[in-house]
């Protein structure tokens, strides 16, 4: 009987949530639902990541060996702040116009990917 | 490099973005020239002034805005680039692929 109660309790409290949070440390609450919706609409997270990385590879100054999703434009990729503005502008080819206030906050490759992922109009 | 930017820096970024958007509205064949002009002007002027000289930067911002307003006119279809700019462009290449890859 106590065994059954233990089993029921472990079903009632699934351990999925903390594990997902560990996989996506920057995830905001509700992030997974948003990503799912975006994927259904057209672009998957992987597609976005590949295309953002392709955009960055197009820049002569960017060393492809240092290019990772977590790389910071100025600290890791050796770009100055004006280059970083150019890079973020280039990401606008996903047919979105990034407002200044939000573009100023995009400082890493991952942040650019996340911004496109949470923008439903991007394609 | 600090990750926080001052208000003045943000104003420069905003002007740079506006200038880059202007480039995209120009005729295809002149776009490279406009882009070189914008990049060269911003980079060389940024290097020419010390970061703490706020009044000089503010002056350059005002001048830049006036210039950009002129360039944003759709009647401006082409621009002239000097030898010096082309030389600089060779040493500081920007983005190699401008067109969007077919998806």
C-alpha cells in the first residue's frame, strides 16, 4: 500500500521542469510554449540558429573558429561596437525591424537567436 | 570592453542604424558605395575623437543627422567614394554576402 502511494506521488510530481530549466538556462517562464508556436508557424529554433550563424559567417572580421551561439560580439568575436550594430542590423533580414532599445540589448549570438525566435513575424 | 553603453553611445548607434537603413533603400548598383561611405565615415570619425570629448561627439552627431537627412532623400541615387575610402574598405571588409540566401 505504501509502495503504491509512493508511486502515485512520483507521478504527481514529475521531475521534468527542473531538467528543462537546466537545458535552457536563459529561458524565461513560458519560453517553451512560445518556441513551440514559432516552430509551428514556420521557423524552428535550429533553422534560426543556422541562419543567424550563416549571417555572421558572412562578416570578414568574424573568425569562424570562434563562432559559437554563446559568443559575445565584442568580447569573443573581436568586433567593435559599431561592427556589432552592423551584425544586429544584418539579422534584420529575417524581415523584422528591431527597435533601437531592443537592438542595444543584443550582445551575443544567442540573444540574436532568441530575439528572432520570440518574434512571430520573422521568416 | 564594458557591456553597458552610455546614452551618447546609444545615440551614435541609433544614427548608425538609421544610416545603414538608408543604404538599403538606395538603388542596387549604388548600395556598395553608400555602404562604404557610411562605414568609412563612422569608423574614421569615431577614431578621430577621444571618447570623453562629449561636446565634440554631440557636434558630430548633429552634423551627421543633417547629412543623413540629405542622403535619405530618394532623389539621391548615387554617391562618390574617394580612393582613400576604397583603400580603407579593402583593409576593413564588412559583410561579404549582401544578398539574402534563397530559402
